[in-house]
C-alpha cells in the first residue's frame, strides 16, 4: 500500500523513492524484523502459557528429549512477519504477489492443522501422509492454474524449462507443466519441513535461500538485467523481491529466538509455508531447475530420507545412521551447533553456485 505514496511526488519529491523496488525491499525486510522482535517474546510466552510444547519422537537422537515441551508453532510469527510487510510495501495489484501470498498462507494453514493435531493428541502424530499430501497438491494445483490462466499474467506464461550452464538447452513440457509445478511446490515444501530438526537449521538455511531469491526475482523482473544475464524476463515479477525481502527479515527475526538453545520451534506451520513460498518463487521467475541448486541443502535432506527408506525396503539395510541427513552427523558425534553451522556453510555454497550460473550460460 505504501507503494502508492509515489503518486504524491509532485507535492514532495521525496515520495518518489516509493517507486523503487530496492527501497521497498529493504524496508519490507526491516519491517519484518521489527515485527518479529516485537511479537516474538509475546508468542513464546503465550505458547508456554497454553502448554503448546513440542513432542519429540522417541526414535530420534536421545539428546533431543530435553527439548520436549519447548514452545512450537513459531511459524505463526514467521507468516505474520512475511505477509504484513509484503502488503505494506509491495504493489498490491500485482498478481504474482497474491499468488505467492496465497501459497504461503495455504501451506501455513496445512501446517497449522498438523501442529494443532499433534498438540491435541499429545504426541508427534498430526495429519496422515495422505491427508497432508492431498492438501499440498490441491494448493499447488490452484497456484499452477492461477499462473497459467490468470488474464493479467497469461501473456507471460511459458511451459519451457531452462537449464543452468546450458543456454541453448530448453525443454517444453506443454500440458505436463502444471503437474510439474505441483511437484516443485510439494517437493520444496517438504524439503524445508524435513530440514527442520535442529535449532536454527531450517530458518538459517531459508534465510540464505531468501537472500538468493531476492537477487533472482529482481533480475527476472528487470528487462535490462535479464537481457544482460540471458535469463527469462518476467514482466511484473520484480515485485516479488519485496516479498523476498520480507522473508529475509522474518527469517532473521525468527532465528533470533530459534538459535541454539531454541526458545521456540517453527513447527509445520512455518516450514511448510516457507518451502511452498520458495517453490512458488522459483516457478514464477522461470528458474524451476535452478531451485535444485539454490535449495541444494533441502534437496540433500529430502534425498537422504528417500534413499534411507528405499534402501531399507529393498535390502533391509540403512545407508545412514538416521535420516534426515543432519541426524546422521549428530549420531556420528558432531555437536548440534557444529552440524547447523556446517550445513549453513553448505547452503551458502549452493547459493553462490546458483548465482554464478547467471553468467555461466
């Protein structure tokens, strides 16, 4: 909404700064950070008062049992700290903004139901896998149809995939593109969810990915930059940088409370929302394949679970001491803080590699 203050530039030239995406992105990040700092302590105390504590699965690392009872559902704070600054600082008539907000809120709602059921049942069992996947697919389908058929963005719709490092390689999925969107959103959402197992790990990794997408969305929405880098130019998509800025501020603010030892956990209401948002951003700026590199850490965590299950069912043996991957290193003797920091470093390396592909085409 504050974006439209630029119309008052004839009265005072200073209002012209509200036109610039870079200015509004920075302030969206700062607004999200302030919201996190103001409401974070209140939410933690509120969750303690209603005994909304985390239930730790018995088969997990024994060192985690001491975390039982730590307030959860901190993703509520993350969602609020993303949505409010985005509405304040972005162009609210931009269709891409409302699609990514819809996905964020809808996946957050799925996570909320999952977390709430765990609290009611007083055990680490919420939605069934069938229920969760069905709802995730439904939201992803709605987002895919909106991206494909909304009149305001239909002219920008493309079913063609581009590949990092190969500027001449393209793949037109045609009618398979919307199913592909579903795979991207559901995969990204669950990738972040699986990474959420150690204090600060998921939110710190998300912070790194959000910074990367702030750069990528700005580049995709700027014709000159996109043409120079030879990436897909998506008119209106530059406004998504404001959303990414809010995600950066919300992640940084939540990390303040989630750093070891965590005062609150994000829960599925946070991890599913963040993952869904990341997947949605990748689709809308036509960098779907690059998502595998930007969110490389999430891919590793997800693949470790797939490989572990497949190996056990096929051979009766486990590849890792425990999955997801971060638990394997915990059981190998690494301290929790060492695992987290080293995984952050890996996430940064993936982000740097992803950004380097902008010119290596």
